[in-house]
RNA sequence: GGGCGGAUAGCUCAGCGGUAGAGCGUCGCCCUUACAAGGCGAGGGUCACAGGUUCGAAACCUGUUCCGCCCACCA
């Protein structure tokens, strides 16, 4: 597994990712052991439709569940993540039917049930494997040895058992009721399978003559054609307009039937329409109920395809919409169409085929949902199952508390056929001699019954209907574990630990699992339901085939040519989709999973995390290139290894990252965990630690080298493990290559990092702070002045804090390379360098002399801007202080915090102002000695106590090195002077100046002599010539096209550039730049005065 | 009709009582031997609107406007 050869420079997911899954499988890491003594953790994969293909929503499901599974597995759990597929009754049947029509031009009826089912099975065999493949590409750590399919023999057994037990318990029954019927799919649908679409329609007013009277009742209806099935008209009992009409009859137009006028307060609202409602019990749910209340006849006027039947008299044979047109025409001709008003209404459509659903009276099987739902609600209320995010709890309650009986029979062929049998001998027959299922009485049984008294021939016909596909899905948490058999798996893994799925199927699936699980297992099916958001495209639109924005996860993982991409995103990728890798896709999905918010997936974002992979890869490359003969002896803690500050710091930060990741995962905060890891790896490990480590790795101190190598290896080991659940492939690849002692042969089963107190190091973090701040301060100055990175400059840091001075001195080896310094001077507060750019952070004053390097005008502008900012913030705080209530009522620490912040700002502002003046005037000001302030003397004496005197010249470097490492070797005051001279001779100006100052402070020389020496050392002539570089001229402004710009940049040799800088006129540009901030500054100053405050208010920054 | 989310930088989103944040994109300087899929720096915000609570509101409350989703048998 381990390959010692060097890593390629760029990370190629397609080279790395395919290597690992087969190995993981072969080793059986994902195979759960029901006999294990470890604590169990179980998730069952929401089974995708067997003939489907995974989309990004599935990828999100797989990612989250894999993160949980891998995390738990590494944390010592016996993990079962169980894969499977759903037969998806109606969806699959339709797919195969469509295919059959296309390829053979046949309908399923022409083929016959048996032959058709063979085709579906063949289809399933052919395409079912694709889902497995996609999951493997995603890295999903599923236990394939336990893969299930809802129509496996075992699961079918469970379905049958459940059906029969429910029937026996009176919780399942057969009845003729008004159900949702799809006239195109020719099957019943449950309420949930009907989608409501707001459509523009009309409200027609039809006139019905009252029998034996001149009066006419005007009814309002959105479906005039159903008048053919009217069996009453209804008015409100309190409606004065129609007083006395109840009990009379009207003559139904067109058909001439006489129907009663009834009074019904429930059906009729006086305010709506005309206050008169036509009642069609066989074709409208409200009318159906009304009909039951009043004992009305139910006249069915449509056949199964929603064509008018013989009850429709002259309209028989017409489609429902044609019938509507004709009915309206005929009514209009008779003057009975009173009005047509526009009216918006919600039309129920078939979830599968979008055909308008027709309410239809038909015998179906129903599950009595209420008793089951009540138990489920109780369980959630008792906290036995928790919803995450919590907000879904109420959604769940709302639906469960108002649940209707569940129509579970479907007039389909693909699915679990209902275990009910009709006696051939005694069942009523249709004209063609077949059994009339609508009138016959079935026997529910596990197997076909034999000869009975009622059916002496022993011939039985099974109910041709199949069960709703969600019926079997509802059993998934236990049917997959072997129920009704009492298997070890069932014992070990029920209840499941977590159910993780999209919130769109909370009713379809989650609630059914809750009901079935509680009823048949006596316990909730899972302890936690984590409901993730929906994945949408970049515009926030639902992914759908018709919109052409469905992306195959494999196309992102492996890349895809332009032609293969969906139309909606094709044009974004003229070169096709580059391979992003599963790790990048997974990390993106995890990063965007914010609880309760839909995910708008942008491909750019994936690219960003692909870059992150590359970053990790190259950090590893760096480590590998610098490991030398490092061998992990596990001594990071065992021996007293002398860790450097950077080592201690990064280990402390690592521990924070471990804590953060663990905490976030425990709360299902995947985005937060991902962000913690990203920030640590890139923002701390790569940006700071690796940079800081370079010194030690390239130096000659073998001890420092060893500790740095050990720290590098340690961090990479831990952070790869930490990251593994999110990015399984790259972490395995890197982990295998690290020169560490691996506790396991794969990272999949390596222990997940846990908080380690020994790594916490607050003092290291505190010590690093000024170093980082100083580097950032100098970088800011450099950036603002556009100094090229290669140009080394000098910097002076002044601080009143002896501690900070010590730290900065001690770690100047960190500071100098990272800040691009040639010279660094650290002193107490004192004379400020003239003509220097400045930055003030915490307790530090950072100066970078820029005279002769750049034009200082820009620096002046920057200072003004900074002053403006400080003033603005000060104004805000001052305003608070003007409010007496604030001082009285706000907590003391808040007030104190603001006060100290204000002091800070004031100091900052005055320092900025001072420096601005120095630059503006070219004035060299010697700051007066800080009265009674700390001086270096005792500090130095302390530090240099008993120091042995080295002689200048050759020994200076060595002595210096020791000094910097804090070695307690002494120098006498006079030696400092000598050292200073030596430094000067060597051209180390800052060191010379410092030594002269120390000599003076310690009485090693007279102040006059020291001052002279300092002046000499600081003189421009003493500076190394290469420091002096003319400021680069601003680039010619009419910007060329980016490509041209870049090309033009490259060949320009340095000398030429410099010459150009000199020649270019820059004054004009500068002036323009100078004006802008000046304008800004003016109102800010005014803002300090109370009167002007209001005007300035509102704008915060 | 009922319910649930959302509205914060150009984009995607964190923050959920005490100095407005990140990533991407933009701009500037750089191919500095881990990484140009990169480094360093900068700019960018009446936190949808209006009230209220509070010493203090992006955050809490009320209302409004948009956007999204779910549920619903008002003809």
C-alpha cells in the first residue's frame, strides 16, 4: 500500500480515488458484525428507485450518512450502514411501459401481466447496479453484504406478514370509497401522491328550474360537466334568500332528472358564489360526505379513463373536458348558463404523470391510520425519537394528528400483490365471466386457501392489485434486518440510530416508518431523524429532467465532455466538466448543508474545494520533501522533545480543531465541521505553520529539525483522520504515504482523533500572537506600498512591553523571512524613524522606512484613511458614552471594554497622526523619553547577567545566534559597544544601532558617543545599496484585456521594469488619489460634534 | 385558506443581544524551490421595510413587502 515515491505536483483525483474503494471492500471494513461487543450504530440508506440514477440529492444523502458512518466507525462503533433499493411501483412500471412502447410498440396489456413483470425484472437487473456503482464512486462505506431490495423474498415476506396482521387486527380493511384516481395511470393514488396545482379556471353559474315553480336556483360550480351526476342541490338552512325551498325538487337541466333541494350548513357557505351548491356525491369529496349525510344516490358518470359513461345520457363517450364544453354549450343554448367568472382553483394532479386526478368511487384497501399515528405522536412527544432540525417536529405532528386512512392498493402490476383471495365458485361475475372484484368478498391469507365450504372447487383468484410502494418502504428499518425472523441483526441494530433523509418525504416515509415500527417492533424505528435540505441548482430551482438541470454526480466526480452535460449548464463549461473528484463534491455538499436551508449548488464552489484538495496534497508534498530520514518513534510526548514555539502553537491549534470538529459532528453541524477543518488546514497549518517550519527544516539545528518533522507528521496524521469522513479518498492516500507508525492498515478504521489536553498550550498561542500581528502589520505596509515580495526591507518595531520585545527578539527567525525583512529592530518606545510607513497593532508600533524606496504620497493617503476609520469608530463609542443610561445600566465589563477600546483608538489615532506628520514634513522628531516609563536597562541587565564577553568579528554571529535563542551568556556594557562596531562593519545596521543603545543604557559609553554612533549607523550611506529602489510607476491605466496583460507582464525583465518606474510620471495620478480621502475625512471630523452627529448617523462604516 | 423557512458584501452563505464575518468573484504586487488549482495585500455592507422592547438590535417582539417550500375537500 505504502508508496515511497514522490507525489505528483498537482493532485489528480482521478488517479487517486479509484484505487481505494476496492481495497476497503476486500478488507471488509464496512461489513458489520452483529455479534460485536462494540456499541452499535446503524443507518439504513433511504432506498433509491431501483431503475433510477442518482442525482445530487442522493449524493448529499450519501455524503451525510457516510460522514456519520465513518465518524462512528473510527470512533469505535460497530457500524451498519445498510444499502438497498426500492422497487418504486408506479414509477418503475411507467418507465418500463414507456420503453416497451418505444422499442416494441406494445402496451403492457398486450404483453400480459406475467410477461410484463419479466421485463421489469430484466430492467431492474440491468439498471439496478448503477446505483451501487455511483455510491462506490462517492466513497460510501455501505455494507454491501447486506444489500436489500424491497421485493426480495425476505422483504416480500415481511410485507405479507404486515398486511395480514394489520388485517387481523382490524387496522386494514377493504371498502368502496371515493379515492383519487389517475385516469391515465388507471390506478388509485393516496392523498400524498396527488399534487395540488394552482390553476386559473372559471366559476360557472348554472340555472336549475325549481319544479312546479317559476323560480330557478342558480348554482355555482367549477366543474359543470359533473352536473350529469348531480343528485341534489344544497342551500344553507339559514339563508333567507332561499327560505322554504328545502325539501322541494329541481329539474336537472339537460337530463331532466328530478333531484331534491337539501339544506346543509356544512357544505354550503352563504357568502360564496350564489349560495347554492350542486351535489355530485360520486365525483367530489365534499359532495360524497354530504351524500352520506343525506342518503343521496351516488351516480358515477365517468369510466376509468374519465370518459362519460351511459349515465351521462347523450354525453356518453365524451372525455370529461369535451363533455364540459358540450354541457356548457347546451346550457347556454337553453339560457341556463347565467355567468362565467374567472376563478383560481387548486387542481389535483397525478404526481407521476400530471394528469388531473379524478375522484372516483371504487373498492380499495385502506390502512386505518389514526391508531397507528397516535402512537407515533406519543413516541415523539416522549422524546423517544428526535427530529433534527427540531422545527420538523411540528410539521410531523400537524400531519399525523390530522391523518386520513391510507389507501394502499394500486391497480398496477409491479409491486407486492395483495394477499387476498377470491373464491371462484361464489364470487359475483362480470359479463365476460371474470370475477367482479368490486362486489366479491376476499379471504385474506398467507397462502392460497384450499377447498372450503364456500368454494368447493378450491379455485381461488388472487387480488390483482399491488400495494403502494411506500407500504414496503415503511417497513425498511426492520424488514432489512430480517423481520419477521428474530435475527441477530435485528437484535443488534433495531432501533436504528439515525434516519437521515430529505424533508420532502417526511410524510411519505418517515411517518409510515414510525407507525409501522412502533406497531410491529414495539419501539421507534430510529432515535433521531435528521432531515436534510433539498439540493437545488445555482438559480435555486428544483432539479428536474424537464428543466435540464439534473447533474449526474459521476459527471462531477470523473468529469464529463460538454455534450454529456445537462442543457442548463452546458454553456458554462465549453471545455466540458473537469474531474472534481468525490472528495471535493462531498466536501462542497457538507459545507453547504445548513440546517433548514435549501442548498444551491454552484459548480464554482466545488472547484474551490478541489483546490483545497490540491492544497492538502501539496502540504503533504512539502512534508514529504522535508522529512529526510525521519522515522516516527512516537516520541512527540514520550520523550522531552524540545518543541519550538511554532510546534507548540500548531499542536494547540490542532487540538482546537479536533474539539470543534467533534462538537459540530455531534450536533449534525456538518457545515461548521467542514469550515473548522478548512480553516485549520489552510488558514493555520499551511499559511502559518509550514511557513514557520521552513526555517527549522532548512537550518542546521538537528534537534529543531527533528521536532519539526515530528510535529508535521503528527499534525498530518491527525488532521487526515479528522478529515477522513468528509474526504475519504485523499485522506487515505496521504495517510498511507506519511512516514508514521500507522495503528491500523487503513485510515477507515484508525481511531478518530479526540481532544488531548496535553496539546493545549495557551502560552504558545499568546506568544505567537505578536509575531503573527507583526508579520501581518509589515505585510500590510508592503502590500499597500506595492513592494514586490522579493524586495527585502527593514522594519522597526517599538513596544513598551518587555515581554513582547523578548518574544519578538527571540523569534525574529520566524518574523524576518515571513515579513520579507532584511533588518529588524525591536526597541522600547523611542524616537520614530522618519519617512516610514507605520502600522499599529495591539501594543506594537511597526515602522518600515520607505524613504528612497517608494513615493510616500500613497502612504500618507493610507494613514489618513486609517485615521478616518479610527475616528469613526471613536465617534460611535463616544456616542454611547453620551448616553447616561449606558453608563448606568450596561454591565460594567461592557463599559470597561468600550473605554479601553476608546483609549486604544485614541492612541492609535495620535500615532497615525504623528507618523503622517513625519512623512508629510519630512520632519525627524525625537520623541521625548517616556516619563517614568519602562526602560530597557533592567530588562537587558537581567537578560545579559553573567554573559561572557565574546570578541567582535568572527565571534559576533555566533554570539548573536545564542542571544537570539535566549542563551544566558553575558555581555558587558562595553562589549555592546564593541559588538555595535562589529555589526556596523558587517553592514548589520539594525543590530549595530541596537547594541549602541544598549551600551548607552548600561553605561558602556557616553550618551553623546552612542548618539553619534547611532546616527552614523543610521545614515543613508550606511544602508545597503540594494535596498534603495525607485518606486514602480503606476501601470498604464487603459487596462488591456486580461490575457494580453498577463502575457505582457511575463517577458518584461526586471531592469526594464525599474527603468520604466523611474521614467513614468506619477505625480498627476497621486494628486487625484490624494483628493479622495481628504474629502471623506472632512465630514467625519464634523461627526464628532453633537449637532452634526445626526447627519452622519446611519452609515456605520 | 393554514403552516414553515428565507431576505446580511457582486455571488453562495455564517453570525442570532455588546467593535458586521467567511469562501468565491473583483482590484493591486508577485511564477518567493509544497502548491499559479498558488502567495501577499486591498476594496466592497442604511444586515428587506416600518414600528416596538432594551443602556444597546443584523439578532428579540409586532406588522408590511417580496422569494421559496409544505399542507388544504370551500363549490
